[in-house]
C-alpha cells in the first residue's frame, strides 16, 4: 500500500502566513474611531500652539531672565508644552550656550575675510541652495550645566489626559556614551520663500531666503548603552547662510511651534515665524479635514509609532543646529558671486541633467551641535577646530542626486556580477550533464548559491515596486537574480534526482546495520561505487563470476582484482538481508524548495531586524552570515572525500564564483563610501577572504595530491583509488595492471644506457598504449625498496588511472570516457564512479 506523503511543516506555515497577510483585521474601524478622538484633542492643542506662535515676539522666550525684567516683560517662558518653565521642568539654562556654540561652528565654516566676519551680514562664501542629502560622522558628548533624570519629571501633571507608558524608567534616546556615530538625512522643500531682512545692526542675518526641511537622525551610542536611536526632525533652512535648525516634536514637547524662539537672532526669528505660520496652518487644516481616515501624527519624531496614541512613551527631545560648509574652497581671486554661479550650475545639472560637463561634484559637509533640553546634554560633531582635520571632518556625505547615482551604479554592477554567475553556472552545466558527473557535485554547495540568489531576487522584487529613479537598475538586478535562481534551481533539481538513490541506499544500509546490531562498517555501507553504479545502465556484457582475487599494493581493502583479468566491481557481493527494509517515502524536490524559501524569508527578516540591534551583536550576526555564505565549498570538499573524487567542478567555475560572490561583501566591508554608509571592517573581511581561499587551496590539494590527502584512515568509507602507487615488488602477487607485467610483454624490460650488464636495473618508467586514444602512456613503477612519498611520484600518479579490472589509461582519456559510461572501455566491466 503506498504511503501518503504529508506536506512539510514549513510549507504549511508559509501557506497560512500568506493567507493571514490578505485577511483584513476586524479591529481597524474601532481603532480608527478611538484614534480620531485622540487626534481631535491633539489638533485642538495644535491650534492653541499656533496662536501662541503668532502672538509672540523675539525675546519672549528667555529662560535666564532676572526678576527685574520678569516683572515688566515676562517670566521668559511660553505657554507651549515643554517651554513653560517649572511646570515642564526642562533644563533651558543651556539655551544660550547652544546658540553660542552654533554661531562658533558657523564662523569657523565661513572664516572672516580681512578681519571682517561676512557670515554675520550674509555676505560670506556661496552655499548649497538645496541641502537634500545624507551625511555621516562621529559625535562627542558634553554634559549640560544641569543634570536631569527621568524621575525628576511628573508627566502626569505637565501633560494631563495621557497615560504614559514607561515614564518610571530611563527614557529612550538617552545618550550616555562619550562618543558614537551619527547619520543625518536632510530633505528640503523645493519652494524657497523670500523675505526682507532686518537692518545690519540686528545681525546675524539670515540672507533673505528660507525653506522648510525635514530630517532623519540615526544616532549610535557606541560607547554607552549600545543602542541605535532613530528619530524624525522638522525645521527650516536658510540657504544663503547654510544654517539648518530642526527639532523633535512629541506630546510633551511642541518643538516645531517654539522653533523660532530657538534661533540665534531676531532676523532668523521673524523669517522662521512667518514661514511656519503658513505651513503649519496648512498641515493642521488638512489633518482636521481627514481626522477620521488619517491617524498619523504630524511632526512626530517617533518612527516606530507614527499614529496618535493615548499611551505615549517618553523619550529625550533634541534640537539640532547644523551649519553647511561652503562646497568650493575659499579663493581670494574668486568673488562670492562667481562661486554662486558655479554652484548654481552644478545644482542645475544635478536636478535637471542636460549633459553639461562637471569635473567633480563637491561633497556635502556639515558641522552640528545637538541639544537635549529635557535630558540635559550636548552632542557635537567631531572635527576642527576642536579636533585635527586628519582625525575627523564633522559630517561628510553626498547630495541626494549623487547618492541615487551611486545606488544606480551599484545595482547595475551587482546585476553584472550576478550575470557573470549565471554565465559560469551555464558553463559548468555543460561540463556536468551526465549522471556520473552530477554525482560528483555537492548538492549543498549549489544550494547555498541558489538560496542567496533567491534572497537577492526577493529583495529586488520587493524594492522594484516602490523604486522611483532606481527602477530600471533594480529591474535589471531582479532579472539577473531570477535567471541565476531558476537556472541554479534546475541544476539543483537534476543533482537531487541523480543523487537520490545514493541517499536511499545509505539509509537502507544504516537500517540494516542497526537491525543486525553490528556497529562495524559493512561493504554496502561505505560503497560509494556501488551506489553510484546503479544510476547508469548495466554493462553490455555479462559480469563473470569472480575467482580468487589479488589487491595491488596501495589499495586498502578496496576493489577485488581477479587474477585472470576479469574484474569484480567493489562491493558487488552483498549479503541478502533477512527481511526487506521498509521503504522510506521519497523527499520531493518541491519540498526542499519550500524549505529554502522559508529559510530565505527568515534570514531576510533577521537581517532587517538586525538594524535595531546593538552594534556589536549586529556586526557578529552579519559576519557570521557572511562566514556561512562563503563556506560554500566546504560541502564540496566533504563530498570529494566521501566519494574519493579528485575533481568535480571546473576551476573556472570555482575561482570565478568565489571572486564574484566575494565582491558585494568587499563593497560593504571595505569601501567607506558605500551607499548604505555601513561601518567598514577590514579585519573581518581579511578573515572572510582567507576562509574562502583556504577552501580553494584544499580543493586544489585534492586535485593534485588526492581527495583524501590528510584524512586519517578510517574516517571515510572505502572507495576505489584510480591513482594507486605501482610497485615492482608487487609483481608476484599480480598487482600490476595488465600490460605492465614483464611476463606479459617481455620487450618492456628496458635498461639504462651507458652502464654495464652487472649494473643493469629496471627503469622506473614503463610504456604502454592507451586503449582509448591509442597514444603512448608512460607509467612510473616504483622499484623494490624505493620510497613512494616523494612529490614527483604524487604528481606522476595523476597522469594515469587504473581500473578495478587491472586496465590502465590516460587520466584525461578515462575521465572523458566515464562522463558517459561507467564501464571499462576494454572489458566492459562496471566501474566505480569518480
């Protein structure tokens, strides 16, 4: 009765996972109604905050104001959440220090000319008009004058109506380390507002131009908690001065509404106040109209929870002052107007490419100071003048257009790399097209390649649906990965079909051994030749019954050699089991593919989630994944040992695939300008490269010296050695191949010339005709008493192959013959597979 094959567990799990993705949740309408009430309350508070922003003037927010001025002007605080003095409890004592530090960075970026500070009057070096881009660098932490802890705040009193979660523990984004790295992404609005500047005596001036910007900061606390914090920032940019001021906004800090009061002067205040009045009002109006269908919180800094929430989690707030550095080096011969024209031409070509020749696009540089008013600390970018230029250069990066161009180039280059993998794979499939050659290839080596190519296809297919300017390069990569995955999968299916009987025979032998209670290895247990021989049609002639056999010296219990020349294939004589073993259900190749898909999805999910791990854990995980991926030749080495196979894959395939699959890893592990801004690790890459090339060296040693070189006797199953050491002292035992015995061919007994008859001795090389190519074959025969461990003898053995039926051929000839038939070309006896 045929057994019913149960579907694999991963296939069932994957099926229900797909169904779950397409089933809408029933709690969405109820959740939307609840969130709309919370959104209505927040929008009302936004209206109140916008009214306060409209009514205030420069100087109304001055936390350090003394009692005399407080009685006449005000207490120096605003009726905005986070700006209300003692009620909120923020450490605003360092606000003036924050402004002064920002001005110092600006003065350093735009140095004075002839003793006159041109930055103050908006007449300094020309700046980028659009600063949309990504910059990266290191930061150092400096404590504030007032140390604040989470337990010093009472959020229930300062922000009533909300149930705070986690306010009794240390807040998120609390940077405790002394140094770390920061990645800052800035996106500027295309519209630039023009305003009228104040008088020169109100310096510093903003330059008459202003625009909205938003940013994303990723701060890695390397030496402290080890966390990586990511947040959204909202603010304004003054293009003429290169000043960017951004802030976080949350339920306990209405930063975007109080941002004008954080600026360095009255000119910056009045320009940002007018811009924010119009833009914030428009956002609030749209949110109010769509309150039932849009529950995303505007200006929210929490990237993990973008919706309105009645149960918020507190975190440290940040105010970012960034100074853009002039893209062109300072030149006294070039006026600011000429520099501005050059920068304008570069920006015009970047935004609207027309093919204008640009020698080099300057990099985007910024210096920044970050102030946390509630947690009481500063983060400053690492660079001059506090640090030497050779040690750090503040934040350095690329414009968005240049960054997208780098991504396109990488995608196209990666597509070419994958195409090269496809070419090598097709070339190897032309070489490995018979059951004999497919039996040599490791199933797991090809599986590693197919799984990684499938993950590449999955990533490209996921990204191509949302790709904008990178659509075509992503599509090219997806197509190349699809070809590599499908062609490799078809090759893997053929290998599985050929090697499936081998695994069945091994399982049957294991069951037979376990049932009999015999722990020693039986002939059928380690008979790789017998397993492989069943894969091909039987011999043309009938196999004669074996008689008394003799083994050539050097064959450790391998195939029996018949004295009269008729051979017996190793392990042909098998003991009949007492009862037929139970047949195991066949493992379909489709089940294996489902498991591979499930494995690829799990690895992709882990790789994505690793971006939020500690840097050390993330580095260990990625290095471990790369180590396992680059161990793709280890299964092939193991299979060569088990089957006693000297060479299964072409060297062009092995070396080419190793180089091509190492290139993407080298890009991220070595190149500091990679588009992901990943931290490089030269030592890890050197170890990974050494690990990969060590495997190639082992494969080379197996090819030249022998597949079981260095493997202790008994660690691998018995197999026929096609390259035995031929010794003259084994002559009486009939161990030499047919044609090399002196009695068979007396003329082969040659002597060295120039010696006396008493000094005659047999030559170590004997000559015979190869029956396949009909060319002369010189076979080295070790004289009696000579050593056999020399390097020359090891290489000389690679020139010939001896079959179990004592026939000898050129190695190249017999290997070419055995690609098609596992039979002796002379006597048609069945041969063990390579």
